[in-house]
C-alpha cells in the first residue's frame, strides 16, 4: 500500500506530497500495520481460522480474551492456504490481530 500522488499545478503541494510519500510509504509497507482484527469464539483444542488477508499470514497478536486461556498456532504459516489452525486450552472468546 502506498500513498497516492495527485499531480497539481501548485509546486508547493507537489513538493509536500513527495515529502509525505518518502516518510509514510516505508511505514505503510510494514506487514503488522496491514492487518485485520478478528473476533473469534474458540473451543478447547484445534480451531481453523480464516484470516481473510488474501496473502500469507506473517503472524498474530491476541488483543482480547474473555478468560484465562493459552492460544498457539499448530501449523506452519504457508502460502497455499488462507486459514490457520490455532489451539486453545479452554473455550474462550478472543480478539486476534492477524497480519
């Protein structure tokens, strides 16, 4: 993802756009920023989760839990699937940021 460049007759605006793009475009390429927040109801044991990224998942962060649980990935993150299998120690509702 990159910031668009809109050509203008105003040279100051064009210069500002180039400066902003030089600063912000590298930050926008970081995969953790281009993630999706999921709300999940997990059961004890393995759970198949569609991560909805339309690309290979790089990782995840648990953002919320409704109870004491441990959640871990039980399969490698690969390029051939748009889902990941995670296991939970208990039935729990979780928030997960996938990137």
